C-alpha cells in the first residue's frame, strides 16, 4: 500500500467528515498538491449533495422563520438559550424591587442580550466561513515582495469548492502619496481589475475574494502600484507580485 | 434499529418523464431567480428561502446536536452566511440548497466536535443505546406536500436499500456526526469493519444518489 493509497481510501470519509481531526487535517494538507484527489473529492461532494435530505424535516416553532430572516438581515433574533437566563434575571429583579421598574430593566436587559447575541452569532458565522476557506484551500501560493528596504509578501489560499480566495498581503509599506496597491486577477482573457489593497508594514491586509464576473478562466493574480483613481482596464504601474495558480 | 420509510401519502412522484422534466425546469428557473434576487438583496427572496429550507436545515442540525436551541443557532449561522455571501456562490458548482445544507452540517459538526459536546453525546449514546433514527421522525399529515419531499423520498429510498449494518454506520457517521473510532466504540466492532461498512455503503449511496444530484426543490 503506497502513501497515496491511504488518501484514495479515505476520500469519502474526508467529504463526510468522519475522519478524526488529525487525519482530517492531514488529508486537507494533501489536497493542494494532488489534483486527482481534489477532483475526486469534488465529485463525491456533488454526488452526495442531497444526502442531508435523508433526515426528516422538523417543523419550525411559530415565529422562528421570521426570527431567522431578521437574524440573517442583522436585526438580531432571540435565542431560546438566552431567554432562560434573562427570565431568571427578571425573577431576581422582581423580588428585589418595584415591579414596573424591574420589568423595564429586564426588557432592557433582554434587548441588550438579544442584540449582543445576534451580533456575536453573526460575527462567529463570518469567522467560521472565512476559516473554512483556509481549511478547504486546495491551492496555496506565496510570492515574496520587496518594496524599498521592506520585504513582505502575498499569500493566496484558493478554495476551489466555493471558488473563493483568502488573500493576505503583509510587510509592505503604504505606497507613495497619490498611489495605491491594486490587486488583479490574471485570466486567460487578460487582466481583470479587482480591489485596492491597503498596505502597512505592521498591518497585514486580509481579503476574501470571489472570482471576477468577467469572461475567462482565472489563472493567477498580480499586485501592482497604480495611480490613485485610475480605472484603466489593465495594469499601468509597477508590478509587485505575479502569481500563477 | 432499521430505518423505516415514512408513509408516502400524497407522494409527488412524477407520473412520467415529461412531468419530471417540467417540474425540474420550473424549479431550476425558480432557484436561479431566487439566487438572483438574493444577490440583489431582496429580503422577500430571503424570506422565501428561509420558508423552504428551514425544516430541512433544522432536521439536519437537530439530528446531529440533539438540542433544539443549538440547532436553531446553527441554522441562523448558515442562513446568515448565505445571505452575506450569496454573490460568491457559483451555481455551476452546485445547487443553492445543498450548499446551505452542507454549511449547516459542517457547523453542527464543528459544534459537536468541541470536546465537551462530544463527550456528552457519546455518554448519551451509551446510556440510551443511540438517539434513534433521524429519518423516522413523526410525519405530519401534510408532510408530503412540503417542498423538497420528493428529494427526501429519493434519498430515503437510497438509504433504505442499504443492508441494515451499513445503514447503521451511515446513521452514526453522517447523521449523528461520529468519527470512525467513535462508531467502532459505540457498536463494539473493529475499526476496520466500520471503515469497510462505510465504504461499501457510500459507494452504493453515491451511485444511488447520482441520478438526483441535479435536482432542485
């Protein structure tokens, strides 16, 4: 049995996440360098796409769908988990002071808890989603960049499953006044302008990018210094990094 | 425990290939429209997605977490991600609802794999001999009219076709989020047997579900 046979044998287990954490991590680290496994994993995912629907549906409690919509929109929803402590807090307050005062306090407390919980839930969801790109990155590319005396770099984590990249630009000073750092996608149809990158020696820039809405297959990326306000379809300024995937 | 099929009252099975094609085309168009409206930040589209998807998402999360409040939180996380990131979703690589289901299941597994939750669940499984079959929940009288029921039936049929010992490991692995070694411990069988049963089961499931992979609700 070769080392690769283990990965072949455990592709489905990786997709359905039955591997223990260390083996799951080992498999994830193998993927960027193995096109065969990447393709097979993607195929298994497509084939099993509907498997979760084998579970019987659960009717939502009254009002839940409205709460979920409000929560997704950033207008926080109430979690039953937090209602219990809030209600207990209300009981203590009622016993300790005037009823009306206590009700007002509890309502205020509930509102604060609700808002804070909603905010934290959303932030956590976003953070997990971002971490997923790192975890699922099938390709990782790095380029060293020198700007003056400063040495930094560009790192791209490409998640082929969601077609998104996490991009980190670190160690680079801000460009000269009147200039900006510009990120470009390299496609087989030419360069496609993406976003400006705010650089700073001690403040790495972190971006999550989807693929450009332009014809052509994305083949890589480039970072250039452009005149501020420029909207030229292609790079005009000095190229800092050029990375092919 | 062997899963049994829910009653197929009022099954929306197509009466012929033409009906199925018509239904699929209609729903593909509807899903494309829904996604376009979500990208355009149409809150009504979000409400429609939540209405259709929530029972299935709750089913997945609750089966894995055995906690209704926590299941609702996981569903909230998944819907929030979809609302905020739908413009990054590539329709060519899959369907909207499977994407949402996958996010929900991954979130549930992440929660389950925190050491504390995992121990709790393992203890519950040992104490109660399992949590029962997630796919044998009570069926409401109008369940067959629920959007997605035809997909559920197709998946259910694929699961039902598995031998009982393979169905059991699929239930523990996929629908309750246990790892290979936890399943081996739970069923008191060798780790290699777990892996073999899962491999055989998923080979069959992949073949069985291949015909519906392009379906939509």
